[in-house]
C-alpha cells in the first residue's frame, strides 16, 4: 500500500512514491514541471491525436484534433499565467488567492481534455445517456470528471499503481467545475443564490444534478484532498487561479482556432456570416422590438439568432453584459473575421496561409491582452477573466462557430451515425461481459477496469452508502446492484479511452464486419 501524504501543501502528492515508483524517472526537480511531464508522457495524452475536436480530422492537417487543441490551449494558458504573475499590483492578489505557477497552468491546459471520449462532445452526451439510463449511474458521464478520474485512478503507467500522483495544485487546476453532479460539496453550488456557470444547468430533470462537474462519487476524496490547500484562499465552489487560467485559455483557443479550421476547409462561408452580422448591425433596433417567439420560430432569418444571443447574455450574465459592448463586438468581428478573413476564400496559397496566421495571432494577442484578475468575481466567472470588450468579442466569435458550423444539418447527419456507433459498441461489450461462456476472454483492460470499479463501489457501499445512489436517486443496496454499477462504469471507462478509429474498428471486429482479428495491445 502507498502511504498518504499531508495535503495542506499544494506541492504535496497524494501518495508517497518511494520504492513504488518502479524506476519512474523525473526530468525535472520542480514538482510542477514534473506534473507537466507526467501528463505529456501519458498514453491518454497521446490518444488525443485520434479524438475529434469538432469533426473527425481523419489525418487532415487542416483540422485541429484534441491533441493539437490542447497544445494551443497550453500556449495561451502559459502566456496568461506568466503575465498575471509578473504584473505590478496583480502578483500580490494572485498570491493571496493561492498563486499561479506557469507550469501548473500549462499542465492543466495539456491535461484538461484527457477525459474526452471518441467523437468529442457528441460522444460525451451519448455516454452520459447510456451511463444513466442503461446502467443506473447517477453520476453519468462527464468529460471533466473523466479527466480527473484518469489522472487520479485509471492511469496505470505512472510512478504509483493508480493515477499519476500529481501535486495537489495540479489536480486542483484540472477541476474546472469543482463539485460532483449531485453530492458534494454542501451546500451544492447549484443551490447558491447565483450558481456558478455549469452548476445550475440541469441536463435532464429537476433533481438530476448539474450539467457540468469535475468529479464522480468515486473520486470525491481526491477532490477534497487537492482542494484543501486552497480552503482559506477561495470559496469552496470557486476554481483555483490556475484552473481559471486554463478555463479562460480554453475559451480563447476555441473561439479562434475552430473558426480558423472551418475557414480553411471551406465550411465557414462569407455570405451567410456577413448576412447574419450585417442584418443585426443595420437593424438592431427593429430586432430588439421583436417578441421572443418571433426570434425562435424564424431563427434562420439573418440577424435573429444574434439578437437571441444578445438577450440571453443579458439574462444569464447580467454582471458583465452591456448593449454597447455587444454592438462593438459584432462590428469588430464583422470587420476582422468576415470582411478580412472570410472575404478571401482559402486556397492554400501563401497569401491565404498568412492571412489566417495573422487573424489567429492578432486575436490571440487581443484577448490575452484583455485578461484581468479580480478579487471578488461573479459566480459566473473565475478570478481570471476578461475585460468587458474582450468578453463580448469571445461570445460573438463562439456564436459564429455554433451557428454556422455546429448547427449545420450535414454535421448533424455525421454525428447521428457516430452516436449509433457508440451505442452499438457499448451494447456489444455489455453482452460480452454478461456471457458466462466468453467472459474469460474479455479484453484484459476491460477486465481490469471491472475489478477496479467493483472495488470502488464496494468500498462506497461500506464507507459512504449515501453516495451510492442510482440514476433515480434511490440508494443502491446489495451485491448484485454494486456489481451492476461496476460493470457499467467499467464499460464507460473502456469506451471513453478509445480513439475515434479504435472505436469504429472494435465495433467492426466484434460485429463480424472485419476480415481479420482486431488487436491493439494497449486496448486488448
């Protein structure tokens, strides 16, 4: 057994490695730099090259995957961390809030997407439905919580038998939403007068918990331990400064680089984006007078979707939403994205490549330049946030991506097929697990995950039965019920650890469509 280490020091690791390290060599004497190196060395990090960012890249150099996205987020996060730590007047505030080490911020950015399953957010939604409805797992599935589970529990290639044994600061920096879906902490952030972003947006029905959260019931002890060093610095529901840096860097990278991708492959069209922004700019007064039902029922008419966004921001983010800043943001995006970037179709020429690079560099510098640190932020944001102008610009850039990429019918068609693939793969693996004649030939990794989950849920049943509830909220009792939960969590863990291509190839093999045995040692 590994021994526990006191957790009041943010540099402390959860377990004493000692002889357990098995010769695991560190390249740096800095504990936070070592965390960064451990994350980069993890096979879970390498697999992100095969996981969808928005659409499957299939080897395309023109589209980001989860790995290249994470590298971009890390660049932005480190830049923000170095800036706020060195600015006069800001550094002291950052230190009072618990500090901001650039290595921790970079590590958080590199690791923040480890838990994304095949096909990105689409896979996340499908696995969540399966976990709750098929297996009765109240926690369901959430990519952030899966990330935390990987670095603390299911990763087995580190210096200790379970997890990467990261420092408290780095583990805490991965908690974008530092609460569980249902149970902890108390009072649950969803019950606060102004709930934090993600906490009070139930994905299903009342009482089913938060849409976004960063720890399953099985990792609650890890969550509480890594948050302990910051207990007297920030509120229990707030991100650490380094987590806030990572969250903001993720938003900035998403707002810029996904638009850049879809311009490069010709999906983001000048005419449609120009019409939406242009109609709103020329008719904002008339659009503001329309009833909400008119905006929703005729959202495809230019300007209406953008007006709907403006109203929603004023309702959900009254702490910062400003009519003038919104109009300025729309005008700036119209000029720099629509007129300057989309105005020239991407043809692979030097001129087109340079224009795309200038757009990315200019906007990254502008948004990073708008970063501020505030001692008492709204619950809807972190201690590290953006100035009013830049905040609105990010919202408009993200709107363009959602409206003109994510809502395309051809993408929906593609994603429905991917959803069916995941459901079919889970069905096939579950049937294998319950086949008494074939269970002995399970993939070894799946077998090990079943044993791990059974031990975890068995321990919860004995030590914290209040945390062991099904999807209906009723307590889970009995050995058979525990085994069923463990089987469900293991199948979800297994499928979530695959790349897009691994998931498709495994389904082909298990359903008899493959002409040769499908084998990949890291999975089987």
